[in-house]
């Protein structure tokens, strides 16, 4: 695992979502990396994000492709447009998997998967 990726998961383990941001052009980096893909600056810093956002795109898995995923189907892999702007990928649970997923408000929830720190998205309350 790359050091930047390792750092991302270290924040997740603390139930604290952080992404890298370029100090030169302010672009967010997701997934993390050693260099800004826009301006090639290596001057990056970790900034906290809320984990709140809306579903921007998704794929629903109704069949598992590995034994250890059997109990998890159906689940959706979503690309979430976070409140801060960057797109963050994760699993979505607890929602009906239909066209209404696009634009659905979600929030991040932390937990462990296979004994490793993990996060997923769940539908957010719509009344705020
Ligand atoms: Zn940059």
C-alpha cells in the first residue's frame, strides 16, 4: 500500500475522514497520491471533510463474485459528491437500490470490515 493510502486509512481508523488537498491550486485528491494531478505540485496537506454528500453515481452488485461477499449482496458501490466537493467512493447500505439513488443525501459511517478499519455510506436524514 502506498504511504498516502495508508495515511487515508489511518484517519478512517480514527473515524475521521481526511483527504489530501493541494496547497498550490487547492484541488482535492481522491484517491490519495504523492502529487497533484492538476498542477503536479508535491505540496499537499491533509484536510478534514465531513463525509456528508450526495450520490453522484452508483453501481449495484446483486451477485457476489467471491464467497466472502455472499452475505453482502445486494450492495451498491457509490461515488459520492461530498459537501466539500471531492468525489469519494464507497459502499452504500440501507437504501433501496433504484434510480432514486442519484442525488440521495448520504453520510459516512465507520466500522470494521474483515478486521480492518472501514467506512461506508448510509442514507442521511432528509429533514435537515
Ligand atoms: Zn495542484
